[in-house]
C-alpha cells in the first residue's frame, strides 16, 4: 500500500497542545475518524472483514450529512513487526468526504496495531476549533506497547480533543476492557459497528446545543508555527506574544501552537520569535469570531538516530521500548515505540531523549541538534537472564519422542522470535527474563505454552502431542462409474501450513498420518481435483475416492 508520507522512527508521533473554549455550533464542529488498519482488521466479522464494515460505517456517517469538518487518520504498520508505521491523513476540512473514502479504498490492512500512537498522531491535524471530536474505529487491541487509555486521558486533559467515541466489534462496551477505558477517558460513547445510527443521532443532538450568551461577543485568535511550510514540522521552541493596538503585552505562550481567547473586538499584533527569527502578523478581530494565523520559519534543522538494546537477547533489539523526545522548553516533541529509528527535521537546539523499557528504570540522555550532523544515541537495558528447557513427546507416558518437532520461542508482548530449533529437546542460551510463548509444531499439529523466565533459573516444560496415527486409502478413477482407473494420477497430501508431506504417482494407495486436517490434491491429464481430509481415529476404514469426470 502507498501512503502520502512515512514516519521513519517506528510509530513516530507528535503531541500537539492547545486550549479551545467551550462554544458549540455547526460551524466549528470537527470530526476526525481514526481508523485501525492493522492485520486484525482483515479478520471476518458478521460475514465481512472488519475493515470493510469500518468503511461502510464511515460512509453511512457521511450520508447523514452532519455539518462538520471531516478528517482521517489511519494507523497500522508496514510489516508484522510494526517497526515502521504509516499514517494516511486527510486533514480536517470542508467537503473532504470523497477524499476520505478514496484514501480508505487504497488501504489493505496489515501489520500491528499502534492504537495509542494513532490517537496522538491524529490530533495534529485538528484546527484550533471549539469542539474537536475523534471517532475511533478499531477492534480494540494495542499490540505495540502503547498506552491508549493514558493517551486519551492526556488529550482530553489538555483539551486537544473534546470528545472520543468508539466504534467497535463487540456487542457491549464491557466485552472489551480497552473499549470501556477509552470511552470513559474520552467522555464519549461506545457503539458496535452495526449500530452507527446511534452515534449519528448523538452528533445530530450535539449540534442543537446553544452557544452560551457570554461567548457571543468574545473573540479568539489561534496560531500555529511551522518549519518551511504549513505541512512541515512544528517549530518547537517558538515564543508567541499577543499585543493590543497600543503595543501592550496581553498574553504570552512558549508553545508552537495555541489560542488566545476571551478577547474583545479590536486590532491585535501577534509576534512569533524562533531563535533570532522574528515574525509579526496584524489581526483585526471582529466580535465573537475565531481567527487563525500560521507562522512559517525557515530555520536550520537536524536530526539523530537511536537504538535501544537489551543484554542477553539473540539480536539485542529492545522491541517495544518507548522513546520520548523533549524540547528544552518542556514540550513533548516525539513519542515512538520502535527499538530503533531516526528523528529528522528538528529545529536546532537542546533536547532530552528518554528511553523506557517496561519494568526498568527510565534512561535519559541530553542531545544538541545541529544542522548537517546526525549523532547516534544508544540505550542499553539489562533485564536479567534465564533459560528455557523443553522436551517433546507423542504420548502421555513420555515413551515416544516427537523427533523433528519445530520449536519456536517468542518473547512477549512484542512477539519477537527469540529461538527456532528442529529438535525434540533443547535448552536455550540465556534469554531476558519475562514472558514468552513456546510453540511446538509436529507435522502440522501445533501445541503452544505461555512460560515465564525468572532470573538465573531454567524454566522447564514438556510438549505432549498425544497424537494417534490414522490410516487411509485412496483411489482415483476416470469417471463416476469407478470402472476405469486413472492410471498415472499424481496424488499429493499437504498439511495445514500448505507443505507437501506425501506424494504418489499410483492411482491407488495407502498412507498413515497423524490425526488432523489435510488437503488432498490429485492431478490426471492436466485436470486437478482438491479435497479437504479430516483424519480422526475410527473403527471404520477411511477411503478417499477421486473422480475426474472424464
């Protein structure tokens, strides 16, 4: 899939802070759809993929013709590791409905689900309006180490968003703790994807809220500061002053984005200072209006690369470590959950980089960004070490070993492949302490166990496949009368993973395989027949008959 832009530090996001007032009308309602495009959204729900249902849900919302500015933010990842996240964004604006549907039609769900990052990243596109609503459509899973509920609470507390509503894939909000937590944190409501009309009704009612009388004459001036262009990176570290017609300072802000509210009608001057670069804007503010101004600075920028490493791991990568970058004025510049990446286009200046791996002390390092340089910052975490020892058997008595079992060990919650062996027994080298999933695969039969590694100890487990061998015969005929054998037919058996495990060029034969589900493919004179075969212990003879219909 192709996206307008790519964020190269993994799930790279910016936190945008401003403070809207509490005026409600159809002229200042902004609705941002934050859409889950992870691989989980390709799963079926009520006969359709979740992603298709989400698209239909958004389209139905548009058909209601609620007067608002609409925008779109999409979160997902390019691959199964979630190391590179993409965000398709249609900035909020008038008559954007068609653009949003076109963008959604281009997307194919894949990869992991950086839900928390999607929420925070999406907030960057909000104008400095009164009522900024987020409608999150997701199957309610965060699997890249983020904290969606905390993110929602922060966005509401800072008044970056006014309301967060959830559209999900369970009948009740209480069926998913994340749905329940987000709904509470976001001052919103939950509806299943099949109940979007209830949410539409809520927004139609929202527009009938009258404007408070005391706000009818109060004006607002909003501002934003960017580097290079209005689609560029925020100009972190900018100081903005608001002065009246006599030059008297009224208010001052050290944030790149904000608003000055409760202003009487009149003439004002905005002064933005970024380093030695000074910009001014004359504002003539009518009563009860909101005016916005964007400042553009052409300043030197730089960047840095980073890595988070964990001792005693196979590849040393600290998957899921949270990276935060703070400007010297205290603004949160970026947050990401990738073990490595790079941050570019930061204004020159002093920053603090913070690395946090779950359960370990936070590490911080100062850095000075200068144009033309790209220093590397490396964090190392020591979580302790232990080992896993396993054995694989075919019977409960542990008399018959399961030779050829493929055993994979995944570090959780990031699903990092820590080890893969084709041995019925083995003891791993030292691994970081924590949670793991050990998966044993014997000829397509899979057993899985969740285990914990504790410091300086060996965790032992046994896989008991308890698999019975089942015999079946096959016959291939040219036609349904079963009188003429299909001599020379090629008969093949595949396991559930699609791997060829048995093959014969005889028209009839016999095989003995472990119980399970298989796919049979028979080919004769360029004609192929395919069947699904379920083998289970039985007192009756299992016979597979292939008729080529000739």
